[in-house]
């Protein structure tokens, strides 16, 4: 069987650059090299794309271990000269599909998805609209609420409204403990839990340092439950997992720098009734937010069994300790099979959309 030529795009300008590289490393390690030829596209912190081991290693230094692994199986690599030849005609003639594994801005927000669509390259994950919606927590919450899916109470502020933000107003509407976060970042970057006024304005300033729009959200005293979704027109929900944090909250540090701050309990200890409710809500949220391919939906579960959607991640982490592949593994889908299914979904969607008319002739 002819191998699928797969471009893996990683790194990027986002504050989540490091995590993107770690995710790419895990994906490449678990891809079946008998099925795929791999083209590496390393994007540096300034947004420049690099091809070939030497250029990637120089400009995306964290990728060096990834490159060392691939050198052991050189037959799995597509070399840059082949890609350059494709650019003279068509990139889509050189590769069969792309797996963008950027987390955060300039990669999870619809930017790279739009480029790949213009270049007629099938790609893994949500399309332009679903990516853009999922990236913006404010728009996400508005659409979910409109669809009758419960979310936490929150306030949204654009940058020009910054001077109108006060601790007193916030407390009166949301309570004494709140989370301040950029509207369009992931991995808990720029997120702060605020318990006293002395912390509030610094948290607001930090959130604005990452984004032009911020969200201030009520603190939910509840369990953190996550569900992985896989599919296009007929998405499936995984078993559920629970994040058990030994610290203030599920911060960037807890997620990626010190795995001992957090336990991932898979499957989560839930009644069948609650589990079904959350899984059905996850699929509904996935559809409401125009997602395809994959996503991870995060929930709060209160003591009274009330369930609220926290957020959706259209390019969830793929590191060895990330919830998305772990949830599917617990659901009976091994990492390698999960990658196969995601790539198949990408090509299937591309073929479906490619049948649409683009001319106005009759």
C-alpha cells in the first residue's frame, strides 16, 4: 500500500510553542512509519517556517530530540527538496494531508486552517470557523448559552474597556473568588485565580498582556471533568476523565512542568446517569461550536450534579501525559489508531467539501 505523505506542522508564535513541540514529538513517535512518510514543518517563535533537520534544529531548538528519533528511521522522512518541487506546482501534489499541532494563537485559531484550505491540503482538526470559535472563550460561551448549554457566569472586556474594570463591580456580580484569563489562549497561559483585591489588577494586566479581550469568570466549586470527541458528521464521545489538582488550580505549571501536581483519573468515578449526561452534552457542544475531527470538552461538575461547560480545545495536547489520547486509549482506541482515524477524517472531510461547486455557472 502506498504511504500517506503527511506534513506535521509544529512550534509557532504562540506562548504555547513549547507544548506544540512536545505534542509533535509524541505524535511522530506513535505514527506507523509503514503507513506514513513525514514532512516536518517547524515554525519558529517569529512565525517563520523551516524545512529539513538542520534548519529546524537551529530555529526550533526544542525539536532536536524529535529529529534525533526520526533519524533512526530515515525512510519515514520526506526531504525538503521534494517539498520545494511541489511548491513550483501545487503543495497538495506533494503531500496528502497535514497535521497542524499548533496550540494557541496563529495555529489553533483558524489561521493555519485557512491557509491549508486555500492550498487544497486536507488537515486534521476543526475547520476555519470551528477553530476560530473554539479559540475565543467569549464567543464559545455565548453560543453555548444560546443553545441552552450551561456555562459559568462571567464578564468580558475589550482592551478599550480596561479602565472600567473594578474589583468592586466584579465581586458584586461574580463573587469573592474569580478567574481572570485571556479570551483566546489555552494551556492556562495568563490565567490567574484571584481571591483578594491586591491580586486583582495585576491579574487583569497579565491577561491583557496576552490578548486584547479578557474574561473574568466566577469560581466554580466543583470537579473538573474532561471528554474527548472524535468524528465529523457523527462525532463520538470517549469515556470521561477527571483532573485532580494538588494545588491552587490546573495551571500551566501543573499541566506541563510538574506532573506530580495533578492526577488524571480515567475513567472518572461517576454514576452512569451523570456520565451519560456529560458525554451527550460534550457531543452537543462539539456540534454547536461547528467543530470537526477532534476536540476536548472540559466541564465543571458541582456537588448537586449540575454540569457546566468550561471550554473546548480544538487542538488538545498530544503529549504523553495529555488527556485527549489517554481518554481514547481508555475507550479502546490506541494512540496509533487514533492518529489513523484523525487523518482519515481529515481526508474524508476534504473529499466531501471538494465536491461543492465553486463557480456560478449554470
